C-alpha cells in the first residue's frame, strides 16, 4: 500500500499538479540567479503611479537589457501588463493606474533565467479620498403628500462616489435607519417618502477601500396639517389629561361606517363600559369608525360605540362634521379610561378631563349616583366636553374656564352654532342646552327648556 502511494505522489509531482517543497539546493540556485525587486508606491484610486522594477545579478550588479514581465491580478487570475527591458542601471519604469478594488492592485514582476525564474510581488493599499455627502429635500410639505430626498456624494476634488448610503430618521433615542440606498456612477440617488409628522433625516455614507465615509448635515421636513388648526382664545387651559394622537385617517373624506361590535372591542368593553344588567347588549350596539379633523388640523381616525338604532344618524353626523371642518380633539372609546366605582361604568370623569368625544357608557349619571345615564342606552354622544362643560349636582365639570364662553368651531352656547345645527339636521337633540353643552341625544325628548331637566336636581348626563 505504501509503495502504491509513493508511486502516485511521484506521478503527481512529475505532472506538475502538486508543487514539491523547495530544497536548500533550489534556494541556493535561485539566489545564484540574482535578485528582482518591484516597487509600486501608494496613491489614490484612479490615480497613476510609477511602478519600478530593478534586476540585479548574484553579486548585486545591475543587469541591463534584460526582459521583465509586469503582471496584474484581475480578481481571478494574473494578466500581463507589459514586457519591459531594463536600462543600463538594471531598472525599468512603467506608469500604472490604481484601481478602487483592492485585489486589482496586486502586481508582480517576473524574469526568466537560465536556471529558473525570479519574481517579486506587491499588494498596493490605496489612499482613501475624503468625501462630502449632501442631501436636498423640500423643507415643508402638506401631510399626506410625498417628498423626494435627493442625494449627492463626491470626493473633495469632485469625483463622483458610487456607494452605500443609509437614510436615518431622528428618534428620541437618537437615529434609526429607514432606508438603504446606493448612489449611481454619478454619485446620485433619490428616495421618495411620505412623512406623517415633522421629521429629521440624515445620510450616512459608508466607507470603502478607496474613500472615507461621511455624514450629511441634518435635513428637516416641516409637516404641515392639511386642515385648519384651532385658534383657541388666550388663557384657554389645556385638558387635565393627556392622550396620544390617534392613528391617521384612512381613505378619503370622513370614510365613516358602522359595524357590529368586533370580538376584541367587546372584550375591552365588558367589565368597563358594559356589564350584566345594562339596558342594551352587544347585538343592539354598533361600532362607528370615522375620520375627523383634530385640533392641529390633521386627519385622524376615531371610534364611537352607539345604539344600532342611531348608527346611521351617527355616520351622517360624522360625515357632516368632517365636511364642515369641525375639529374634534380625541375620539377614543370610553373603555380606554378604565372602570370607575364612583360611576359604576367607564370613567367618564377621566374621559371629559382628556376632552374625549364618546358615546355608549353603561354608567350612572355624573353627579347623581344610582341614576342611569342616557349613555347607558347608547343613544347619546358627548363631543369636545372640555370646551363645552356640564353642570352636574357637584358643579361644573370638567372645568369652569369655558363656562359662558363660545368658539366658532369647538364651543357652542347657542342652537345656531354649526355643530348644534349639524346634529339637529341628523335627528339629534341638544337636550340640555348650555347646562350640558357637549351632550346630544339621538331620540326625541319630551321636554326642552333652558333650565336643567329634573334628574335628582341636575342634568341627566
């Protein structure tokens, strides 16, 4: 067996398929042939430098009139550059252009002697060019409209840089990558996006073997509301409770619709805004989804739970309010605010303090424990309660500043106000007038008066 392996190894060596280790005699023989040196200076990519080859004999004397082959690696194999002839001093020079790809900056010189071959190799690391990355974008845009971010990347001397660029957006914790791009051979790239709020962008160009990276100046886009922001009077207090902005509007216009109560919504309502013994159950309720204008002029998407009997009226009201550019601060379902032992239902005190528009809530009358609120039937809607306070048995709530004050868009103290007229046109009553300005009922009421209706000495809110 060992004999056969030895014979096979000898065959491979003879065929030149496997190079045998050099022996001491081989090394002495090559040293006796002389010496070949290759020098290629560093430089910038795309720049031309001078490669110098020097050929010496075994005694260190120059070898003139000798042929030397200069080769360059192309990424997969060695390719000839030129066959050169040494001068009287044993040297020869040739200009070569450095490439941007590292493996293409490998050079070697070869010289064949009577006894073998001399060679020398150089891997040239290029100097990195400094770069400047710039971005250009529209500074102001109406919400929902696109903007195009234009990118330009070049070296300090104006050479275009094709390369990888990250688009980053400013967030509270710093910056987050939102897009990865590549500039083209002209150093250009474009990205179109639709910002939904004021936003900051910056561009980060990634370094390569031949150029440095760079970070652009910060680009700011001011997102302008498509609607008209509310201009509140001087001194008007903000709601006591903060709520996050609701999701952006979906579709065109109000895009209002009424559906049966989804499972997830019902699970959230049970034990909060609905409980066993309420005068209306799940089959008699509907979830109304609608777009609305918020106080800053942006389009939002809100929800109301109402009695199925007034679902159509509610959809009509929401469409009309949207068309009339009537702002609503928030429109979350009231179960968001949790259960109130005081009201035996969802916490309407918290909802009013947040200026939240709401409807169905199986609870007691605010300020009249033990009395069932009209909201328990799902036929009543409270809109912008902060600006339109309610006088309960305990006094005005959720604030007293707005009592007696009106506003052409968000606070009404007369049946001639556009909001009251819109509700009336769709079959709702402004039941208690200024004593509960934010409350509307979607059913006839036997008695209308400017004084509070009897409800334990107050209004049946």
